[in-house]
C-alpha cells in the first residue's frame, strides 16, 4: 500500500512539473495562411492589325517607356500623308482669303483707271471746244450735248475703276474668311487624329515591371483591344490571407504584419490595406453557430519594399505584429 501511494505521489509531482513547464512557455503568436496575388496589366493596341515587331520576351524585366511591340501601320502612314497634304491646301486657301488680289491684277486695274482718266481729260477738252464753237454758231446744241454726255461717261468710268481698285485691295468677305479658317482647323484636327492612329500601332511599357506572358508572335493578326502581352509591375503585388471570424477584432487597416514563406528569409513586412466586409467558409460548411470557427474573412495587404521578390501564387504565412503598447506589457 505504501508503495502504491509512493508511485501515485510521483505521478502527481510529474504532472505538476509538466503543467508548470507548459505554463512557462510563451503563447505562440497567431498565424494566418494566404498567398501572393499579382494584378497584371494586359497591354494591347486600340487599333487592330498584324504584329510587325515584338521587342520583349516572357520573364523579361523592362523599364518604363521601353518598346514592347509594333503593329503594321502602312495604311495609317498613307492616311496621315493624305491628311497632311489636305492641311496644306486648307491653310493656303485660308491665307488667300485673308489677302487682296495680286499685284499684277491690281496693276491691270490701275492701268484701266489711268486710261479712263486720260479719256476724261480728252472729253473735258472736247467739251470746252464744243462750247466755243456753239457760241460762234458753228455747231448745233445737240453736238454740245454729246460732248457733255461723253464727259459724264468718262467720269463715271473713273469712279467705277477707283471702286474696283479699292475692292481688289480688300480680303474676302468675313463669312468666306471664317469658312476658310474653319476648313483649315478641320484639316488640322484630321491630321492630329491620323497621327494618333499611327502612334497607337506602337506601344511602350507604361510602368517598369516583368513581362509575365506573351500571347502573340510577329506575323499574327490581333483585334483592337486584344491583349498581346501581360506586365506585372512590382507595385501591383499584394497579399491575400484569411482571418477567422473570432480573430478579426485583432487587426485593422493600416496595421503592420509579418510575412514568412519558403526561401523568403526573415524581415518581410506588409501593411493591411483591406478587410473584406463579407465572410466566407473554408472549406464550405453549412452555416451554424457550432461551425463559426470555419468562418473567415479575406484580408489584403501591401508588402513593404524588399529586395526579395514575392511571386504570384506563392503560399505565405502572416503573423500579426505587436504594437508598442503590447510589447511594453
């Protein structure tokens, strides 16, 4: 009996020691599972055509504004040349509408005016002679009337040519000039559109990043807006992990978390940017109070700059970092 009691006492002491050691161990920090997500840029041309040049390959790192691809643009170049020629014509017409007649045309009118003035002088001299002859009784009154009429005709001709010369020095009417200017502006905008269409056949990288996939090769024809390749900028890498419903109160947007993954090493942190407003089950189960442990919320975080790249689809473990107040306590 004493031996039995001694063994029982030893077992009890062993249990107490184990419980004490377990109580002394630090509580493991909460860890959540997730993966790396990439938001790809699918690059295309707004105008379709045959791929003429391809300047990148899958997996290649490119800088911003690096050449990516070019489509055949012979038709666009021909259209641009045609519109440029029309613009020259429209500008010439607009400039011509704002000018008077040419100097040679003005010289003709001026010569006609000089001739009319000479004719008027002769008619005036003839009128004076006819008046003297009428006083002396050598001609009739009708002859004098003819000379007077000729003077009036030559004077009217002078007025006509003076008016014609003044009009020849003026530009076109205001409505004609407005129409010519509007036609010139329309041609300018048509050239601008032709230049845009031609420029869209060649595309550069909008951001620096890695070429993830190339979907077409030179010689193939693509439709307008059809992606030719995909680009993944470093800033478009984000993390997704899932937090149980019971632990949701321990995190918030803007909070820092610690990231760990295979071959990642230590020191990678991220900042929570979004907490989903809708819960989901993983794995799917029938909703009930007894299954609340299965209820999780998706959380997104943005990794802080690091020299170790994170790859889309890579599994990660996320740990909540303690605040300064928690560290002090």
